C-alpha cells in the first residue's frame, strides 16, 4: 500500500463517511418506496409530476438526475402499471408529455407522505443547525465544479 499524506487521508476518509452515510440513509428511506412497489427512479418520476405537473421526458430526466434513456424505461414501466400516460404534441409528434393518471396521483400522494415521514425521521438525528450546516456543506461540495447539474446554477 502506498503512503498517503494526512491531507489526502482526510479527504479519502471524509468521502468514505459521506458515501456510507448517504447509502445508509437512502437504504432506510427506500423501504418507504418499496412498500408501494416503487423504485427510487419510479418514485422520482411520480414525485416530479405530482409537484411540477405534466412534463416532457427530457425535463423529468434533468429533474431527477437520470439519463433520458433510463427515464424512457422507467416511464414505460409506470405506464404499464397505469400510473402515467404519454401524450404526443400535435405540432411536433416527437415531443411527448408525461401525465399522472388518477391512479398515479393517488399512489404518489400516499407514497410521498410515507417517504416524507421517513426522511424527516432520518434527518431528526441531527439538530436543526446541524441539518442547515450539512445542507450548506453538501451544496458547497456539489457546486465545487462551478455549475450544478441538478439546478443549472
């Protein structure tokens, strides 16, 4: 094993702790999604449509940080379950808008409440000021490259 200086060691161990914490929290919150037979990506699509209204597939992909190819498969599966429907634009037949169905709206309303409670439970292991600090540190780390892929800012 090659020797690592203290600064590099700190960066590596901090990164490992960040990834382990994120994985642990995600796994526990995921249980709320799987109770509704939803994957993380399916939940993300439904949640985006629930809170933002109908969107094109590209906008959904950007919103939940997935590739457009991956989103197509996720939406295919949601459509098979009757949770979303696609609608072609009359002016540009290549443009598809994805809409929640009544069934999809009912499911995401219940699922979101459950996931929201799970996230709240996870985050309450930190004080309010620790949550604010963690949020600011994550934002700083995410913006290090200059432009956030999530927000475009």
